[in-house]
C-alpha cells in the first residue's frame, strides 16, 4: 500500500523538524522537509507529494504552484488565514485546505510583542541601549504606561488579551471593532467607542484587526490626523491596514511620538524604506507569532489533521474550502461533512 507523501515547506529555523510531534507525523506519512525558500526549479519536484505543510505565508500558493502539484490533495495551512493562497484554483483542482489554528488555546504571543514594543518606546530602551553600547551614560527621562489610555482596534482573539495586560499596567482601555457600534463597558470595564472618538482619546493605539477590504488602508492620512498629538501607534496585525507614507509623515513631523511595527505593506521591508531610519520607530521583522511553542503546536495540529484525513474524519470546520471535496478524484482521505 502506498504511503502518503508529505512536504514541509520553508522550515528555515528547523523548528518544525525538531517539534516533538514530528515523530508521530513520520509514522503517518513519508515526510520531506525543505529548510530553504521554494525556487522555480523545484516545481517539477512538487508532483511527488500528496500533502504540503505550509508555514504561514512564506510561500505564495498561487495557480502555477497548484498546477505543478499534480498529486496534491491536502494543504495543511498553519495559522488561521490563507491570504497568500489561491483558494479558487485549489478548489477547482480538488485540493482541500485545512487551517491550522486551535481556537481552544489562548494566543498571547502577539499581545506580548505588542507590549514589548510599547515598553520599548515609552522607556526608550533601544536608543538607550545603543548609547550605552557606544560607551556613554545617557541622561534620559522616560514615560510610564500607568495612567495612559490604550485604544485597541479589534477587540477579539488578540485584542482581549492585550486589554488584560494593559489593566495589569494600570492603563485605561477603550476599544473599537468592525461593527462600529458604541457599547457600554464589558465585564472588564472596556468600553467600545466609534473609531474617531477612540483615536482622539488614546495615548497608544494598538491594531489587532484581520486584514479585509474594510480594514485595508483603514488608518489613512485622515485617520492618522485624528490621533491624539504625541500618541504612539503599535501594529502587530497587518501592514496594509496602515497607510505607510502617511505614517512616515506623521512620525517625521512628530505629530505621533513613535510607532512600533512588526508588519509592513511590503515584506520583507525594502532596504530603502524610510521607516528604517526614523529614530522614533521600533521595527521587528513580522515575528509576533514566531516562538517555539507555536511552531510545535503547528506540527501537533498538522499531525492530528493528517490522521483525521487518513481516517476520513477531517471536519468541515477545519477546512477553508470544503467545496473542493466535490471534485471527483482519487485521494487518500475524504472530508467528513
């Protein structure tokens, strides 16, 4: 009997290969791991695999990719979205896309980074470190998070843990979500406000929205102009939510006192980007999700999904495109609808 052939893409750090669940995954499938970016010359090799484990959005899974994957029937897409994936082509070819996020576990790694960026900016941690590395003993007056107002855009999976952390620091928390409704305080005392009211009141604005047609370019020149003078912007969500040229202008003119950014409109961030040279900006290369336990959980989820696929018990709630199963083709697994 043939064994499922599975390719792991983009394991640059070797964390997927080292995950404890990898041993169990190898019992279910013949696993091959690539620790380098996919190249055009690799496309003929893709036809050997029935299943691909894709590490977030590192490789664009577009129509040419799926065309090259002639035997592919299942994509194990780590994370909770597939912005980089051509869903239409996958569905037409009968390729099922299983999403790899467990909503039962709290997700705090992104909120942790958001607070790291906040603290780094208000206490000038990076600039003071650089000066001390250069042999000086700088005199500096920092700020405190206590007593400041934190405005959260997107009061959901990431936004709520941010609010809990903010309370521990003695911050007042207000929030806006995509419904735009103004609601009374929730059980934690967090009040939802209209967007313009939140921007006018918040000393720090932290973005935790999904990228969508509605959120794309949400913080444009006009909205950034409504932010409280001297406010700080934190974005650990999606770069395209913010108009980067407008943000650069606001930072240069000191209308905003700082920004902490983990995500950008174009990634990797171009070497010529002015964001790289502004003194009041902290930058990280989209690492909010990159911690060891997240990589390990990705492999755990993928292994569970492969096992369910082989047993025919993978459920529709885990799948981006259950319509792909209506395409008549031989396959190792079926979807339990």
